[in-house]
């Protein structure tokens, strides 16, 4: 018999018992804000204007399934696993959802759709729904930190997909009220499905990028549902034989694999959902400090594209590969920064359409350079420190450094700003009445008796 270590027991106990109502008031408010934020991203992405969601909804219709969980914007229900796949993909599609910078984790796009799918089936209360989100986010981020997200990037793997699936599993297992043994087996089954390559960087359709969080949500949901039926699994995916660290981590100087102590570091005291950042631009989070810096320069110096000779973006060395001349427009500094110069913003339509045919944007793209900076790398990934240097045609050098993008916990936005962002994202899809209804439910989530009411408000086809 394989021994079961203390780590997985502690994680399971935490995820099974953490209560939203008992959390510090600031953590509760952060959780509300992030939930509203990701629901806005899901609502926007559900528009039939965007092809990935449209095709996934069609697949769900073709495959069918017991009508347990709603497809956002689809107008129908399907199985929990299919709903988690579709809604999880929608959560990351517009690249404007919350993320955890240090864990490099887009966990809300994964955990919230999973909790909504299982919560709708189980008629869970709003408070239970939020408790599951807090539990799932903690597990997802802790697994990412323990494996080491930068090690995953070096190996061509996507931390959000691989580690995020454990968060989805924890949220689902919490709402299914699994006992300790079945919960551990669910996490084990989740580990056997762990996946997610960065190969999506080569897919210019932007379909496989958001598909990864959808996979994570589906895999975590499937693992928990199987375990709820008594399906067996590895009893300890963290400390047992052939565990995730041997499979996915790198060897440390002391000879150990990964950083397993991160799984339980200040567990139940440091709620990692508090470390999430809100995105103000539809693109890779690595570009957000640079966009803040660039737009700050442009606010003081209202330059047009033709007045700029060169833009240098200095970024931590270990992160440059993801944003330097990436084939993916959402992750390409040479594409995103020129759009910001011309439009003073970056939206999902800029990413899903090719704007390099615009003469001003196309010309400036060739004058943007990403510079790997070893000095900035010393605090990466905890800090995406960025320096932007703009050289003008008339010979001026304008420089700005941003360590924390607007929306990070160290440079936060207010709940009112999140609410305004939700309106911008959700109203075109939901209409004003439904969008307001969703906001009211999230604002008073503890008093929502059945989270299915939230799913109902998101389910109807887009209003636009």
C-alpha cells in the first residue's frame, strides 16, 4: 500500500472546510470582484462574433449530455464536464480575465466555470460557490508555485492548464462534498490527466490558447465526478511514487524535485486569491506593465506612430520568449505596443483581427524591440518589472519604468472600476438588465440560495 503523506491531507482538509463567510472582509471583497471580473470576460467571449466559442458550443450541441449545467451565451444546458470545457475556454478567450502574476496562473477562468457547473447541478448556495472558488484558486496557485511555473515554461508547458486543473478538481470536489479518500483520489485522477503545452503560441487562430483553461476545467470536473462515484485513483499525487514533481519539476540544488513546501506554506492564513491582478488590456499579462509605461509616456507626450523612431521594451530575461515576435498577436510586443500607440487601448477585437494591414501599425511594428534584461529577471515572476524607452524622430529619449501594472494587488483597481469594466464587457452580450442582475447577485452572493440563478442569467444567447 502506498503511504499517504501529510501534505495532501492538509490540502484536502483546507479545501473541504474553508468558508467564505469566515474569510477576512478584504479577501471576501477581492473574491467578489474577481468573480465579477471573470464573469464579464466569459459573457463577452460568448458572443457568436468570436469563432472559438461558437464552434465549442456547436460541439456541445452535437455531443449532447444530461442538462445539468449552462453554457454561457449558448441558450442551453449540457453535462458538467462539457459546460466546464466551454465556459473555461470562454473565460480565457478575450485575454482580459484575472491572473496571479507570481504563479503565472489564469485560475479564475478555470475554477469559476467549474464551480458554476457543479454548483448548478448540486443547487449549491452562493456562499458555497464562493467557498469553492477560494479553495480551488488556492490549490491551483499552490500547485503552480510548488512545481515552479518558470520551470514549466522552460519545458514548454502551460502552468494555467497543468496546475489549474488541480484547482478545478478541488472546487468540484468541495461542492460534491467528497470525503477525504475520494477527494485524494480525485486529485490523483486529475494528476494523471495533467496536460497543457505552450504549442498554442504557434496557433494564430487564438483557439488553442483559451482551450487550455477549458481543458483544465473539464479535467478537474471529470476527476471529481469520477471520484464521487467511487472511482479509484493515485492516493497521493504529491508525495506518492511517480508524483507530479518527478514528472514536471526541475531538480533543486539540494537534489530534491520542485518546491513541495509551497503546497502548504501558510495554508489557511495566506489566501492566494488575494494575489490576483485585474487586467485592463486584452493581451498577455507580461505586456501590461509595458503598456502602462508606454501610455504614461504618451499621456505626457501625445505622439503619433509616425513621430516615433523606436520603442524598446526591457523585460525580465526569462519572460522575453513569450512576448518577443510571438506568432500569437495577443503575446507579441511588436504587435500590441503599436496598437496602444494608435488607439491608446488594446481590446479583444484588436487581437482577434489582424491590424498589421493598417499602415501606421504595420510600420511601427518593425520599430519595436524587446530587450532581455538580467537585472529585471532577479524579481521575475513575482514582479513583471518593465522599462519602456521611446526614441522620437526629433531625437528625444523618453523612458518609464513600471514594476506592477495597474490592477495588480500592489497597484490595485477599486471594486467600482471592476464593476465598470464588467459593464463594458458584459452589457453588449447580456443586455443592461441581465448584466445588472448578475452584478447584484455577485454583490450579495452570500444571500443567493441557489447559484443556478447566476447560471440562468448567463445562459441566454447574446443580446447583441
